[in-house]
């Protein structure tokens, strides 16, 4: 199987990047809002009609016409290839309403494997399974269902999650192919103007509103001949074979990307935004009092929240040091005490000079703030006559500043001396 970039298989933004298409969307927006309101009213009637009429060709025909008014158009290819004796349809997954579209063409049931149960499950057209949540128990229940006479065929999506339908297919799960020895593949291709078909973290209700908003969403359904499992062929090999058939029919590639890979990719993209904001915040020169750190904390991640809290603690002890200098040093040391020591020893001289504060000015401020304590005398009593004396005077002043800053930090946060070590 070919491995396709996971980024190409999903649309992570709803609106187009092309400036011309975006301009057309802005012009269409008032029309789309009015169309959405009208279609919501019509959609209620479609739901009531589908509930009132019994399952039959007439019901499917009427509901299909009404769905066209809602902007959901269905086109079929090779309808004569549909096998009436097939108990299991296998289809690729593109939108949240694929099972509803298939129900407009033929009677089939799609089990609700996860998500809401009860009325919401029934209203969305799913079949609720009264069984344990374990996949093995669900498989046994569906296997008994398929082996029963007179039951409506099942429609399953072995990808187990949606894609944009333009790049590749998710790796097919093997358990649906263990239900029966013969299945019928169904290739589904969906097109829509102006906006994306779906985004990973959007709910089904939001996707329904976007379906009502756009002029139309066209579903192209292609029936492939039934496929049976060969002797000695495992369920995963059978799944891979069907996946290849559907990929060839749709002009896509078969990938090894799974539903779990998609979830992990979405998680990484979700956390990359706060990290980018933090980097920009660190690079930006912020002068004391220009912005409160508390306004930055809600937009940061967990680690960045801890870093910001530590930076504020250092800022309380050394108010003359810019926040960007403190944050940069904390990113290296990850320790409040070490950062305070580094800043007192002027290890960040180039950075402080870049922000307009000279290290000599910072030393003067430190000397002034530390001299306010009656028990600390950071300044030497007299100027040393030899270089060794002057060096000792500097070391004493540094030690006095460090002790003062340490005591101030402990008093402010109510710590005892054991905790500070």
C-alpha cells in the first residue's frame, strides 16, 4: 500500500485559500444564511415525512426529492450491479450523512458504534445495538444479524472515520469483513462548492447547517460487483483487497493511516497553536507594566501556563528584568532559583542590552533594591587597593543580592527554608 501524507487526507480549515473563491463566498454569504433558515424549516418536514411513511420505494422516492430541495443531490452509477441477496455493503466514509444518502437508494441499516444513543441515534437514522461496548461483542451481534433470514442489509464504513475523499482511503478495519463471506463494495464520491465537506472536530449538527448553507452537495454512488473471500484468505487480507478495489474506482490510493493516526494528528495540530503563540510572545519585547501576564495565561497550554507562572514569580523578585529575558532563561533552566541567580550574575547581558537596559543599569537597580534591607550591605565599605580585594568585594555584593532575592521570594510565597533548596 502507498503511504499518503495525512495532511492531504483531511480539510483542517472550512474556508478556501483561493482569494477568488473566498470573495465569491463573501458575496454568497447573505444568500446562504437565508437558504439555511428556509432549509431548516423544510428539513423538519422531511424528518416528519420519513418517520410517518413505512419503508418502501415510495418513501425513498419522496424523501429523495425533498432532500434535493435541502441541497443533497444523489447520483447513481451501475445501479443494476447491486446484489439484492447481499447482506453487507462496504463503503468509504466522507461525510456524517453517508448512511442517510445510501438509505435513499436502498434499504440498509448502519449500526451506531459510538456516540449518542436513544432518540438522537434513531433520529439520525442509525441502528442502535443493545450489546456490550466491546468490539468483539458487537461483532458477534452483527454476525448473528447477518445470518438471520429476512433482515435488512448492513452498511458499514471500515475506515471508521471520515476523510475529504480526494487523496486516499484510511486503512480498513478487518472486523467488518468477518461478518459474512461475501460483501458488496460501494464507492462514494462527494463534491461541494465554496466550503470544505467537513472538518475533523466539527459536530454532525454543524455539518448539517453547512450542508444547508451551500447551494448543493452532490453524492456520487457507484456500485461495484460483489466480492467473496477466498479460501485461506484472512480477514485483513480480504479487507486490503476491498480497499484496493474502492481506491482504484475512486482514483485514490490505499494508505496505512488509521483512525487513531488521524486522532493523534488532530491532537498535535491542536497543541501547535498555543506553542506558536508562546514563541511569538517570548520573541516580543515586553516592558514592565506594559501588559499583565495574567492576560496571556488563558491562551497558553499546560506547560506554557507553568512557565508563565514561574516567570511571574521571578518578575516579582526582579521587577526590573523584562519578561522576555526571564522567559527565555526559564526555558533553559526550568528553575526559578537558577534563573534568579543567572539574572543577578548578569548572564543575560547581551539580551538585556538588546532590550535597552544595560547590565550596569541593572546592577545599580539591584544594588538600590537590595540596599533597602537594613541587614544587607551589598556595597563595599571602601574601594579595594588591589584587584584581589576588588574581586572579593564583587563576590560579597553578589552573595548579598542573591540572599536578599532568595529571602524575598520565600517570604512572598510563604515557603520555609527547606522547600527552597
